[in-house]
């Protein structure tokens, strides 16, 4: 992949500073942390005396992090004639560092506290929390060798070493996702457990050897997680992560409690969620058949508000990452044709104001909701046994 250059960015922190000065900050600080994971001086994960889990910043701030993924200067489609997405801050006269500075400022001013996976490495130099997806299995290419084989060990060693060495001292980096939506197979739980146990043991050993400073945030399960794999991760990862796209903005009780309990009590991150509709300005028709399609842009905004606040009301959920910053090109992104109206901005880089307003209004509520989450009734959080995954409407 070659050497990466991380340009230092100065980010406008007006919106984020207001969130960090919320009343929940003082309330949370009054409850001591009784459990803390991670290295001092970097992002950590902690549990307070009431049983609430938090991300803990290098300077000790406690956060429920709401982030946005795929912050990139460009996203090209399959139709060579366009339209594609190009950031208005990424011009022929600009540098990647200039774009990163402007992009990080826009993310913060839109109400997001940080930047999630699939984002450009230049953003690692900006003063904004950011996670990194290592995708170690994808680095091995098609026909990856069996887990635990000499070829597999050599491949993951190279994939991890090249990606993490430039970041090991970066204090804005929250942590790493090991992989994304792996196929863990099925059938024999015992065989799956032993394969997954070897996967977690060897990948995390390599990662901690090259970077002992940052959190390991799991493998980004796809919609559900095999029980054997959750059990196998115990003692190796710092958190569980799942990509979860319910159309009704409600949560599956059995799945979320299993993520927490079967992993030995690890906190949970929703590493992708989103809502899309057919009335987006980019012309997306969702031919890819992605879940969580809703009626219109108002419903997308409602979906953000409802699902993000519901996640914050669970004491063991510590973050939620909206997928993604920009709409996909209407011809489908080049590598696989995915063509949904996921964006905070359209392909012309203009914001969806209803969604941005919802993010800005929701963000100040997250830490207060989270701080009292062990006392919540959860009345409208869980999907009932007779409820279908219906669409989001206004409330």
C-alpha cells in the first residue's frame, strides 16, 4: 500500500466543544470508574459505578461516540460518465491535507463526535476521534489460506504491521476493527469456536506486538453474530462490533444481550447503521436491495434520532457509526455496484438538512441518556416478539 503521510489538521471544535461541556459531563465525572481497559494517554473503555460503559478519551472525558463512516474526498461509480461524488474541498489546487482539515471540520459541525471506518488515512492527523478498519482477511485476497496456516500467519503479520506502525502513537485514534462481515461458516459450533479462537488469538497477538496502545474493537459482525465466535473473542478483544440495519430503528434484545454477555461482558459498538429512501437528490434507486429503506428524507432523520438515542439508552453500548458521509453514485460504487441514498451529503456534496438537523439535535442528548441508562425502562428500545421490522415514521 506504500507509505502513508498524515497531515496535521486544525479542526473547528465549536460544535463538539458544546457537546463536551454538557451537564452529563459533570454527572458522569461524579461516578468513579470501577473498570478501565486500555493504555493511559490513549482512548480507553471504562465502566462506572452504576454499570454504564463509556469510551474514555486520552484526557479522561467520557463519551458515547456518535461517528460517521466513509469520509473520503471521492467516491466513483460504475458509469464512467458519472455522476460521481467529489468533495467541494477537494480541488485540483488543493492538497489532501487541506481536504482533510475541511472535512473534519464539516463532520464536527454536522454534530458527529468522530469519524468511523472506511475513511481516508489523511484524517488520522486531525484532532477528531477516529477508528480504523484493518480488514486483515481482505488483505490476503481471494482464496485466503486457512486460519492458523503458515501462509495465513505470514499474511496477517504483513497486513497488520504495515497498517498499524504509522498509527501506534496517534492519540486521536480510538482503536482498530480487525475485519468486516466475515463468513464464519456454520453447522459445527465446536469447530467454529476453535477456528475463531485461533483467529482472535493470533491476530490480536500480532496487533498488540506492533501497537500496544490502541483498543481492539472486534470484527464487525454482519447483522447477527454466531454464539461460538462471540465466546471465542473473550479475553482477546476490548469490544464487540456489529453492522446492524433494522428498518424500524428498534433493537433485537437477544442479539444485543448475547453480544455483551457471551463475550465476557464486553461493551458493544454498532459499527454501521443507516436509513435510505428513494427520494434522495442523487438519484439512487437502491438496486442493491439494501435493508432499512424508509419512506422519505424525514423518515431518514427520524430513523437517526430514534435509533441513536435507543442505542445510547443501553448501558453496554458505547458508540454508533452512521454509514456513510456521502451518497453512493447512482450507477453504483465501482467495486460492487452498491447504490443507496446513505449520505449525510448528496453526490454534489450538498447536505441533507433534515438529517443534519437530526444529528445536531440528537448529539447533545447522548451522554445524558447514557449516564442514566441503567435506570431506563427500555420500553420502546426492544422489538417486541410480535413486531415486524416495519418502516420508520415520524413521531
